[in-house]
C-alpha cells in the first residue's frame, strides 16, 4: 500500500469510487469500506462502532507471532504470555471482502472454535495499525466484537465482492511469508504450496557425469562442487516445523527423505522455501536428478527409520541438503518412461503384516498394514510437551485420530493411531468402507504386564497413509499380501461390512492398564493425581479438540442410565448455557485498562445458574447473540456484577471454613443399624429404573462448593453408524473445523443426532464427589459393547446377557474395576476409587468428560496411601 501525505492510497480511491464513472449509478455502499475511511482519518486511528452490522467470516488464518530482537537480544516487541500465534480473518459485508487482523486479546475465540468461518460477527471497535518496520504497510485490526449466528452457507454469502489489492497469501502482521494450518503445524496450507512441480522436460542423461552415493561419501571432503546424483526416494517424512518466537526465519520448515541408488541409501533434507516448491511433488518411488546440492555431516542423535531391505548399505555419516540459495538446488523429476533398468535403482520394499500376526510381534516393531476401515474416530489434538532449555519453542499440537481396519485374517481389527502425516487430503477423507494402507508403522505392545491391553499401531515420522482413490501408481500394489487382501474383499458383501462400520464419538483407546501401578509407570514424568480444583483449571485451559487424560480420587455419589432410546430422542443434547457479564461494559475499554475481550464465559455444559431453577430461566450462550439483541443492558450488567461479587464472597467464606477429615467423617457417619434400616425394596426399584444415589449424596449435595456438570453428552460424543449416502456430512462433522468456508464444508440440513448410535447400550452418567466432600463432577461412562465395532477389541471374557433389562446390573457386570468385582450396588457406598478421565474440548463452551477406567486403591498393593 503506497502512502502519500500520510493518507493510504485506498482512501483516495474509495472516495473516487463512491461517485462512480460518468453516466453510471454509484456502486453499493460498503460497511467495511466506510469503517476503513473513518478509522484511517481518525486522530487516534481507532474508533468505537455504534452502527455495527453483521459481517460474515470467510476465513480464519494463523501464523507465527515472532518477537523481533535487537543486537543486544532485548525484545523489541512485547507479546502476552502464550500468544505464540496471530490470526487474520477474512470478512465480507456483501460488497467488499477484506482481511483484518484479530487483536491478540481475542485469540482465545479462535482457539476454542467460537470465532470460525461461517459465523456472523458484529465488530464494535477497530483500529488501523501501521507497521513501522515496513515501508507503506498498514492493516485493519479488530479489537472488540461479539458473535452472532453460525452455519452460513456459500450460497447465502454476499456475491458482489471486490478483490483486495494486497497479496492474499501474505499475513498482515510481522512480515511473515506464509500461513500455518489452523490446528497443527505439520501440514501444507495455502496456495503457496505447489501441488505437482513436474516440468515436461526431456533430460539427456548422457551429458551428466553422475556420481554414486558411495563415491560421494568417500570423496565429499575433497570437493568444492558436487556432481549430479540420480536416486530413487525410498522413504519420506512428514513436514517438520521449527518456528521460534524470537527468531524470524522466512519459512521454518524441513523435510527428510531417504534416497538410494545401486550403492546404498542416504538422507536428503529439503530446507525452508524449497519445501514450498517440492514437498508435495516428491513421493516415495519417485526418481530424481539432483544438482547444486550441499553435503553436511549428519546429526548423530537423529533417530533413523528402519530400512525394509537389510542388505542395503546405509550411509549415515553425511546427508544431502537442498537449499533455495548458496547454492540454489536444482531438482528434476524423472518420468517413469525415462527411467532405465541399467541404472539399477533399488525397488521400494515393504513389510506388510496381517492382523493374525500382530499379537506375536515385539514392541516397536516396524511394519506396514492394509485393511478395510470399519471405524474412524474424530480428529483430536494432543499438546506437545515443551522441551527443557528451549524457551523460544512455540506452542504446538499433534493432530491425530483412531482408526480400525480389518483384513480377514482375524476376528479382531487393527487398531491404529494415525497422526497427521502432512497429507491433509487423505487424513480428512478417511471413512469406513475405504481401503487403508499405512506404511512405516510402529507396534505398541504391552501385553506382558497388561493383560487387557490390545496391541495397536501408531505412526512414525516417516509414515505415509493412502486410502481409496490414492492407491494408483504406488509401489506396494504389486505386494503379494496386498493382492491377497484384495481377493478377500471380493468375498465380502457391502451390507455386512456397513453393518459393522461406525464413525466419530468418544473413543477410549488406548484403554488404561489393568492396575494403577502400571498406569503410574506409564506416566512417571507427570503428576499422578489431580485435585478437583486442578481438574477444573485443566478443563478451562483446553483448546478446541484438545484431549487430555487425568487421574482423580473420589467416591461414586450417583449413577444414572441413559438408554439408546433416550439418545435417539435427543436427550443427549446439552442443556442451555447462560451468558454471564464479566465487566461493567460489554467489552473492556481503554479506560479500564483491560485488553479487548469477548462477552462470553466458558462454562461446563449443563451447569445450572446459582440460585435459580434452570428450567424456568432459559439462558443464552455467546454464540446465540444476534443483531436484534445487541449489547446487553448496562443496568443488568451492573446488577449481575454485584450479585456475582456477593456470590464470590460467599464462596470464599465457605472455602475458608475449617474442614478436616475427622469432622467430615463425624458429620456423615452412618451406623450399621442405620444402614440395615435402608429400604432395600426401594433401592432395588430405583436401580431397576436406571438411577442410584449413595447414602451420603443427599446430604453432601446440599453443601457442595462446586458441582461441575458435563452431562448429558453432546450428540457429537456418541459414535454413529456409518451411512455411505451421507459420507461427506459425517466426515465433515468429525474432522476439525476448516479454516476457510467452501461449498464442500458448508453446513447441511442434516444433524448428527439423526444418525443411529453405533451401540445399543447407551451410556451412564456418574456423579463423582471428591474425598473432602466439597466438589463433584458429572462424567459419562460408555460400557463395553461386544456388538459395537469400536469395542470388538475390548470384548470381555464373560459377556453380559444383551437381553438383560436391568440397567444397573448390566453396568455392574461391565464395571471397569480391577480385582474383586463389585457384586452389589451397595458396595459402592463410601468406596474410595481412582478415576481415569478423558477430557476433550468440543468447541465453544462444550467439554466432554468421560470415564476411561476405575481402580480400587484397597486392591493396589503399590499405591501410596
């Protein structure tokens, strides 16, 4: 953007455009353009918008928020803690489509998937920011907003949009050269990544003096320049992102390849912007001619992949580097028709295994698998562990999902943990009934000490995945085990396979070990137990689709059965969530000294309003605010703030009371005579109806400081039977939310709860109270269903009778306790247990909390008292 007399060029152009050419009608009024004109002519370059109107979010894009440092290493720009990334949003008012920057104080809206493409927002404050480190560069910044309805479709979006003059590929702030994918760092995102860089060039190999890898390893130190190499790609890694907060590389990417010729195999690394041009084009089995590469010593600590051909020489002392400059690498892909047999390039080898062989393989064994997909879990995220001594590492997440596939050699399926392998077109389109090939997988085997453990497979850095539609031309299609699998699929009927297929919902893999001592061993680097206060804090810190596993101690206070009929009728939907005003004004203002904020408090789904009957007072979440509602009433906000403060003081005084274990035991002590006077017939009737409460609960419930309610579950938490006719919709529901609004990912008239649950057992709501009787939490527990495709690998030895209508008895038969069985519902009274909870953020203010396993400390000889 060129500047003249301090006024952006677009301001002058817009003033002329409002008039329009002679003899033509003026163009439609643009709300975005009018705010741009107003803010750029404002003395403060910032305005509060009273005449706000809804604008549509077309895209939400993320990039690294680097902190530029001067020579003395003092940060020149201070960033809020943990704000490692910036976000730009593309918005449309019906005339203009503009890209505006999102203030850092609003980042949490994206991180919790509240602000997303397809959402209407009302912008109430914005500013214009000049980048003082760049010539003539400025951008609009959203400082305050509130969200309206979502689910906009492309055909309802404004159609008369004027293309912006800035380069749409460049982030607005910080001078970064590219955007990152929205939910992880390891996938190519945007048009800057070239799909097929295969120029149609006829190469004359007789003019090249080609050197072998073995000769290069011997003579590389004595060479100033290196002769061409002719090699085949044997292995390919996923993208590796190494962006740092206090350093500013233009393109912080690298990718490893293992390449080979007739003499052996060596590592090849693409660096920085070379990844943009070549990562997507270089595939396993591709033959390439390399020139102007560099040679460097290898990192000795790097973990190398296991070669499939044990006779092949491995050159591990040096590695090849391809850079964009010094020197600028030249890569030529050799078409298959030009590859000559006299070059003696090695074949790509595979080590396919069958499901019947899996259980006998050792831990960490490297293998390849093929199978027919029967279950696809939702895409989830796992937070990366921060490295000690690397404070500049940016926050990152692994994106993964659980998949099951059968190959006809065993009754049980392959259980596969698929991490994103920089193949987004494949990862997002995995669905039941597709043929799945996974290469360079690793066996996770712990059956020696954990009898209930199921061997499963997980990806490595070099894993590649392929599904139906992507198999053509792959080297494995001639493998004998692959051919045998194809022959088996031709003997199967589509109806039988569909009946066994399901998608999405809560997934309990991997199941916690048999004993708590094994669980502690597996998590030796982490805090074993979390208090209920720490549990609440961890839940509040979750980001969209982030999954964590936590252990807490407590007692079962109540149990309720939610049948599959209730799920089908929509009982699993969330209760209304109230909106709470957090300040004296709808948004933090400059006078208050606060950062820009969004009028929403994230609360557990179903949590009741303090002192009110939630059935009488339906409440709204922040996402449900519409244009007609407008900002909340100021007098109501002041009253709510006063009431909240009084409530807070009440809670603080409650916490300051002296509680000790003896007083609690005295307070809730029951004698044997009292216990015997319990109406046994009434209890049995209650159990038959699918409800049960402990002896302590009625008294404890009245004195709880906090009760976190995460049940009933959302429809998204229930695994659904797969319907091939609605394949696109179901895949969209259980993928992470897209960064850009497209016709393919638009909202459908369908709803996920219209699809039949995959299990007929429903689920249970367990109320767990802490050991000090101060707090409680409602969690869901899915019993193991031998008929459910996801649970086939967890089939119990003594299956419960599926015709048993007593809900509580059926739960006890499937209770995930180790050691001595709980034979009566009364055995749960005052029984201290250890609960392994899976928590996952589902977007907005919705969090899923499910019970994975329970342990009885009395039967754990190695548990510290």
